[in-house]
């Protein structure tokens, strides 16, 4: 299945495509996919108009929309910065009328970053009438899954979980930079081999000695002594106690779902780029009794409250939580 099909976009019939959200990288990737699906190589120069909302006037926009394809089935208009036309009543009317009744042979791609808090009518109406896809900003939890999927689909390489987690921890959520790193790694690793953590290190990426995802797995796998040793490293790298408690709480809630209902139910509950975790977490959940998961969550709630009221350090409170888990497991 192509990316366009996966997003529910019908690239075979043209019309108006409304791509919006904070993630510029994925918006640009889909816009390019739509352009390639509609434009023919031999007539591309005649049938493609790149525009920016801050630079085009309504009259020019209307004229280009009304222009038919030349020696081809489709012509494409890519309008970036669509949000800059939201305050122009004339431009709004042109765009909404086109979305409701697109002229034959036109694929109009609207790339938009809606200003925070804006309640402009244009955005609501486009979402109703155009082919609409929102590209929300990626969270750090989405990054490893996206990296593995991107490596497989774009570069034909398998990226191992630990490598994806470490790369995400090192780079962050900027998908453009992450894609550059993947491209570098795909050239670095020979054909037929997967990309391992050692390859990421050998390619020159500066990796943290401990990342939050591997640390959550250590806890989930019951490797408490290793998790205890890695805790201070995480905190020294800038992680906060509150952030780790939020991540641990999510991890244990998912372990609870996996323990009670299995991997399939957990996969349905996870966001798309995190569904790969379901099998992994089901394996971890086998090592926990329900009463232990409940106790771990109660301990995290207590730690969260103490972060706000206690003079004790983040390290002290999380160490106490980990040592309590170790003691309960030893007694059990």
C-alpha cells in the first residue's frame, strides 16, 4: 500500500487536497507524492504552478485554478502557506468554491500550518469539502516506529529496535534530520544487512549512553539493578523526574492492557507509529502479576505527588520507587 493510500487520499481523481498540521516534513512528502501521481514527466513544466499564500493575489490564484491542463490529463497547483490567505475574503471564496466544485483536470494541493488558536472559517470548511489530512507534530514516542517503517519502506533496510530508539533519543523529533541520518546509514550498511546499534555509533552519530526507551524496557523486563544504574545517567542527560514518571506510567498502563487483553487489543489502542510495541510489551507483561502492575502505578502516583511537595530530589524518589519494586519482586 502506498503512503497516499494509507492516508486515504485518492490520487487518481484530482480535486483539492488539504494538508495541514505542524509536521512540515510529512506534509512535504505527501505533497510531493501527489505531484508525482498527477504530473507527467514530459509536460510537467507546463502543468505545475508552485505558489505561496503570502505572495499570490486572489486574481492570479483564480486565473491559475481556471487554466486547463496542457497536453496532459492533469495540472497541479501547490499552494504553500495557505494560512496567509485566511483573512482574505476573496481568496477564501475562491478556495472553498474550488474545493466544493473542482474544475476538471485540476489537482490543487493546499499546504497549511494553522495558527494556534485560530478559528478562521477557511480551515473548518476546507476540512469538510477537500481531501483532508492532518499531520500532527510527532512525539518522541512516535519516532522509533517511524524510523523503522521509513527505513524499510524508503531505503529497503531493517532498522533494529535498539538502533531506532537510540537514534531518536540522539536526534529528537525533527523528521527531516532523522531522515538524513537514515539515508546516511542506508549507504553505510551493506546490502542485505539490518542496521544495528553498532552501525549507528560507527556512522558517527553521537548517542546517549542511556536513552529513555531502553530504560523503560529495562524496568518492564524486571532488570531493576540495570535500571537503577542507568537512572542517574538519564537525569544527567536532562531527563526530568516528572517526565520519566509520565513515561513509566504510560508503559505500565500498556503492560496492564497487554496482561489483561493481549497484544492484539493493545495494538488497537496504540497510535499508528507505536503499534510495533504491542508484541514487545506483551512479552514484558508475562513477567508481571496484576497486583504488581497496580502497585507500580500506585507508587508512580505517589512519586508524582511528592515531586510537587517534597524537598527530596528526583533521583531519590525514583530510586525509592525502583527499590520498592525490587523488594516486592524478591519477596514474591
